C-alpha cells in the first residue's frame, strides 16, 4: 500500500496527515480515532513545557500513556509524577489535572470512552475556520 493509499484509508492512519488543534491553552492535539462515530476517541497530545492544565472533570472515562517527558498528574486525591511508559486511569467525573515538569514537551496518548465532545467541537470549529 502506498503512502497516498494509506492517507485515504478508513482503517490505517498516517499521523503526519492529521491536523493539529489547540482546544486548551498550551496543549496541541491530534485526533487519531474518534471523528467518524467511533465509540472511543484516541488523542495524541503534546503539552508545552512548564504548562499546567487546570483541574477538570468529564463524564468520559480516560486512559493515558506517557510517550515522552515528565508530568505531575493529580487524579482524585492522588498525585504522581509520571514519565515515559507510565499509564494513568481517570474514571468518569473524577477531578484531574496535569502539570508539565521540565523543559521538554510532555507527549501522551489519551483514550476516551465515549469520545470527548469538547475536542470534537474544537476540531469542527478549526476545520470551519480553515475553510473560510
């Protein structure tokens, strides 16, 4: 399968073909899976160095995997420093936040079930802005 065929496939994804959006300050996101009615959403997130994502809650379950960097994760009443290879789980409606530690970006893969509506809305808005 050529690269052109890969980028047009329903089943195979080329990360460099996916547009990046910013739906939270300091966080660039690519939606890898979840734009076409899937029951899960997979995001590739890149946090800028030394940024703090404010405390949030949502009805979605979240599982994340650290790909690069170092961050302090606060989930419910627990706090841990996570690095490459570490995994975290946020049940629905549990407060959580992230603080990037160090001078390199924090890259993670987040899996949401069901897809996170505010990310879908930000993606649709970014696409509409690009088309204007």
